[in-house]
């Protein structure tokens, strides 16, 4: 076959028809390859753009968003959102407590008592505070913690046989007058300790719950730490004087607030007396009525108008002075904890308690 001239953009004259067909086929293949490469590059560019957008939206932009509501529990980044129940979100330690940093309304009344405080349980506000973080001897107010440990770890239906440990107390201190060999319930011991302020009952409770008084005191100190009562240290379950036995008004508030969560405790402190029947070592019966040491319950003291006393715990030693911790309610039934440590005498204790209770609106 002869070569022809390339005058119209057709086959060049230097190629035969067969060669030209091969060349055009190769060119068509190359063009298809180039088109595939262009399409692949375009797809890769689109994927990269999409990835960049997703990184921006879900990583960078989401962090910018949280700056507006960083503590919202419903926030999609740091909050609980729809994937967590609200019960799984930890509450702050003091979320349900009164928080105080120093004296509050200290000039509103004039007290001889060394330390005092009034705490609004519903509003979680401090109504009055005077030296509430100063360590002082608490006397029998100690028994609030003894009661709390008993309710938390003991079985009130346990039957207890009194051991010689009840004699290991200061002569002349307040007692329920239980004897070695007496058989009574842990419930009776608890009521007697709180109402009649029996130191002998406190010793027997401690030994029964923990196996020894020393072990029980360790439990008291551990519980105080758990409550955040960091200025408290116990050496016994009853409150008789010891230089290493101390607490503060604020720590008493923490202990009493915790004990009030038990219905039995509320019943105990609300009683003016308690009648108990038990037996001596020889089986002879004993019947006794333990009377409250709280002057508000014996009609020796009267609360201010509009205030009702729901209960509390007294304490008196030479070192501690006259002490009182109570639960009071206003006209609307709102509860308050009020504490006085080291008033000069019992005669000044209740008038001074009335002064700070009068600050309740």
C-alpha cells in the first residue's frame, strides 16, 4: 500500500494505514488513562475536603462550642447528654451542706459561750457562727457520734449481757445504772445513753459493736473523717475529759446532720423519757424510766416564740462547760441545727441558746 499526503488532518504520509491505526489506538488508551487519573484525583480531593470538614466540625468546632456552656450536664461534649442517667453524675461533697468560712452575724448577739452556730438545713445557709472551727471539748455531745456508729453498724434487736466495762468510767458521771450481768437490748442501751446520757451505756455499746472500746473509738474517728469533720478526734465513746478528745461546732453540725437521716435517731432525741424493762444477772426484773437531760423537755427552759425544739443532746463537764446541740423548727416546720460549746453554766446555756435561735427568721 502506498503512502499518501497528510493534507486534511488525516493519516500522515510517513505512516502506513496499519501503523496509523495502531498509533490512534494507543492514543485512545492514553487518553482513557489520563481521564481515569483525573477522576481519581478529583475523588481524592473531594474525600480530603470531606475529611477536613468532619475534623473541623466534630473536633475543633465542638471544643469551641463547649466554652459557652462548659458545665451543662446536657452538653453534647462534656455533659451527660442522652447517654448517661443523671444518677451517674457525682454531686459535689458539700452539695447538701451549709458552708461557712468564718463568723456570721457574730455581732447580732452577745454570748459568753466560747463557740456557737445555727445552721438552716433546708436552705443550707448559716444563720449564725461564732468560732465554729475552734477545737473544744464536747462532753456528752460526743454521744451523737456514738449513736451514729450504733445505727450504722449495729442491730438494735441484739441482746446484750453487760460486762465489767461499764465500771470503767469516771466516778460521779451520769449513768443509766446498769450492772454487770444485766441483760437488755442494744436498743435500750442506745435510748438510755442518749436520753439519760448514760456513760455506762456508752461503754457497753462500744464494746458490743466493735469488740472493744478502742476499736469503737477508731470507728468514730474514721466516720468523722468520712463526714469531713477534720477538726475532730475522739478517745472515748462518752465525752469525759481527755486532752486528745475534741471537736468543733461545725463538726457537731456535720455529725448531727448525718444522724438525723435515721428515723430511730429522730425518735430518740424527741423523747422526754424512756421506759425500759430488762433483767439482772439472777433473772430478777428491772423496770426503769430514764429522764431527758434537756431542759427544754423538762420545762426548765422555754424556746423563743415561733420556735419548736425537736430534740438534741446536752453535755457538761468542768473542762467543756455547759454544751448543747439541738434540732429546732420555725413556724413553717423548717429544721435548724443549733450548737453551743462551753457556755459558763447551765443557767446561762439556755438563755444564750434562745438568743441565737431568735435570729431564725
